[in-house]
């Protein structure tokens, strides 16, 4: 099952985002993500969180349309996106796409990056997606499709990433290491429509970006 979690971060209405959501089997709004879903004309399966940033009229609208709303206390350990993630796992998802989960609240953005690690440890595919970025976290390998000229950056998420191999990138790597304090993998370029990245050990963020 592919689940889309809509958070309350930066968002621009686009066909790209709409397509991502419509291709998911289950949609969860993390609190204010309900406002975004409403703007997109999306009816989620579930709204979860303390509802401090969701528009009350929108919540009432969704309730009238049969959407499940799970309200939590404001004083809680988990963020709303973390709650949505736990619920998705409970429902048996094997892939989560996060929408509007990065933005001006850098603390929330960092916490949501950590969710990719949480999923990776449980063999669940996770992607943070926006109009400008597609973020993956790997501990083994990844194949990524794009267009020639697309930009991708490789950034360590562990102290050291050992044995990085790439295929289809302008600046190729053939077993080099990369450290967290000196990431040199910024702004590599697709030279094929599909690239392959493999690492021997560590954690590596793979970020496909648009200017």
C-alpha cells in the first residue's frame, strides 16, 4: 500500500503534487495538511494531530463527508507528521510519500528527514517530495529516473559513507568515501535518463532538485 502524508509545510499548488497524491492508495493529513488537501480538492482518508493549525471549518467539512479525524492532545511527544507515520505503518503501508513536510520551520524539516531513517530501518520506502525536491535516504542502493541535465546531490547522513558507486552521473564515483563534515556530492548532473547509486556502508541522502 502506498500512503501519502500531507503535512503543513511549504506548498505550491501544482499538477505534480496532485498527481503524487492521486497515485496513492491512502491519504493522511497531518493536522494543517487538511488545509492543503482542501485547496487541492482532495478528500483524505484520515486527519490526525492536535488540530492546532487546521482550519476548523475545513475539519467540519471533512467530518460531514465521512473523513476519520483522530484528535490528540497538544502536549504530546510526537509531531503530527510522526503520528501520521505511525498510523500509516499500523495500517500496513509499504511506501510513504511526504508532501509539504519541509518549509520555514527548520526543526520540523529536520525531524521529517529523520522519518526517512525510521522507515528505512523497517524496510518501508520513504520519499519527501515537493515541486523543487525529491529526497531519498539509502543504506544500499537506489535507481532514479529523470532527464539528462537534472541535478542530484549526494549528502552523507551518517558520519562516513563508504564505497559510493554511481552510474549515469557526470561526476562519477567508483568506490570513494564521503564524510558528514565535508560533503562533496552537491549538484551532480544526470547524463542518462536513469541513474544508479550504490554504497557499501553508511547512510546517504539522495536529493533530486530543481532551481
